[in-house]
């Protein structure tokens, strides 16, 4: 029961600066890119008539405006309106699909910034993240203590990596649990951005040399 979020449409062209010098605890720094100007287009008066695709484009533009040193005063208000409309549509879609939707699945809960795994209608685990430009920094993997972490955690992290790769979201495996998973299952390292994969492998080689 995967849902999409406005994070899907974040620009993928941003490059990570000084990636070789950054450690696991360092949030990627992005090179500056041209930002849209508020005078380039007028904000729609009625968001209900705007397509979902265009809503996400506008949401991405508003988000980039908020990263400026002096964002326009109306940028925050516009961003909140766009997010609210996108979430309203997602909620409606879930209600419409409820009769045929299975009670087990995986989703990106953008409201709480976490990837969630469900079984029989119960959330068995989640991975908290923070968006930094086009990167999702995976912060912490949490498994409900009522469930066996040995079974749930690998399934959860696998879904996070596959989902992010499919949606072209670059992940940063800051979470130790995620790095342990990538150590045990090296085939999933291919789902990481090249710079993150190289950093992980260099860390593992250094650990083996000690």
C-alpha cells in the first residue's frame, strides 16, 4: 500500500559537494542551483483544479524557495497549502482503495518523515528519515517490540532501499542498522548513490584492516 509524497519530485540533478571528505554523521551539502522566482508564475487561486502532478511541481518549487537566505514572505504559506492539498488527495485515494487494499504493505509517510512497514493492519516497524535536497538521510530503524526484529528489520530496510531506488530518491545510510544490513547483504549496495556506496565500502575495508 505504497503511497507517494511530494518528496518524489525533488530535483535529482543536485550534486553532493566534497563527498569523499564527508563522514557518516555529515549531512550532504548541495551545490547551488538556479531557483525559481516568485514573479515567474502566479500561485493558483484554486488548488482543487490543479493536477496532482502540477501540485508536486509547485510544491518542489516552493520548497526550493524556502532554502534561500531570504525567502519570499508568502513562500511558507504557499508550501503549507500545497502539502495540505497533496495529503488530502492521498487520504481520499486511500479511502477509495480501502475495500480492495491488503492489510499488509509498505508506505512512505511523508507527514511523519518515516518509511513504515505493516502486517495485518499493524505497523511492525519504521525507518525515520530527513530530506536534504534530493537525499533521504536514514536516521533510525525501529521495530515494534511485540514483533521479532530478526524477521522484521531486514524486510523493512529492504523495502526502504527498493522503494527509494524505484522513486529515484538517493539514500544516505546514516543509521547503523541500515549499514549492518548492507554489510550482510552486499547486493543491495547497488541501490545506493555511487558516492555513498564508495564511502560505505571504504569504511568496511578500514574495519577489516583493524
